C-alpha cells in the first residue's frame, strides 16, 4: 500500500506519464455533476439493501454445521 501511494505521489499530475494530466483526462463538469446526482440517488438504496440482507441472513449458519 505504501509503495502504491509513493508511486501515485511521484506521478501525481499525470494519468499517462508525460502525456495527459488528471485535468485533461477529466470529464466535463456538467457530466461529473450528472454522475454525482446519480450516485447520490442510488447509493442510499444500495446501503439500505445491504443492511437489510445482512439483517435477514444473520445467525442462519452455525460454525459446526458444515464440518
């Protein structure tokens, strides 16, 4: 993890070495806002469904059952 962080820090502004920066590779701000709205709508449902599924299936399997 530390090696990856060091590599990312050393290449920071470039996505493709010496060719394209982060800002050149980013989408248009209106497209990023559209994606942000979509994530803001879908993410709470995803988290709620995950919590619901965890609640439904908790305690169903026992440790010694499959040995």
